[in-house]
């Protein structure tokens, strides 16, 4: 069942959830970029950037957690296909205006289905890892803004957020 603006691709005619059959789709290079943030007290941001968090290297650990999460997306999201990702990159940078950290993830493959969920999962888990590693210093942290920024490849073509 092909998705249109008024249909859900994972719901069949009887209303049951099913995995989409992508077997007849063409293999194309597919890339997705997602983003999110974690807002925190300025002192918590300083603690993380100095490398003084009790649990160790917060940013490095969160980057690895995001990459690992992207590779496990089909185990976490019931109707996602297992994918042979060719690249996952997670970038975490400070944003004093939040204050906090901005997280961006890119997932890439050559295949029959998109990698939006893998990029979104990478961002989400990277943010959760930052929270976990810094919660002893700041339980008021807030995760937000997790969204798809852009994607390319596939039958539906390219997409880029208008506000990106």
C-alpha cells in the first residue's frame, strides 16, 4: 500500500498495523538528518564541556550511544525494517543561548527504504544519554526539538524543513 497525504503506510485496509513491503522499490541512496537539543543550567553545560561529569566524557559517550541506537532502530520501533546503514554521524555542539547542547544525526544507506527513523532515534538516544550522564548535577534538564530536518532519496523525493 503506497502512502499518500491522506493514508498511513503501516495501516492496512482493515485498520491493522503491518510492516510495509518494500521489495518492489528501487534501491537508491537515502540520507536523513535529524536534530534536537537538551537544555540545562549554565553550570551543567560548563561541567560537561570541562569533562568534569562524574560519569566521564558526556559528549563522546552520547555520540557513540546515538550511533549505536541508529543501528538498533528496528529492534526499538516495531514496524521499522532492519537496515544495512553505510554511515551514521552524530554531532553534538554547545549552544550558550539555550543554554545546552544541540544534537544532529545523519543516517545514510543505499536501499529500498528511508533512514528517517534511524536519524531520529540517534538524536533521541544521544539526548537521553546526556541526561543520564549529567542528571546528578541537574535534574531540571529538558529534551526538546527532536525532528527531521531533511531527507533525500526514494520515491517521495527530497524533503527539507522550511525553517531549517
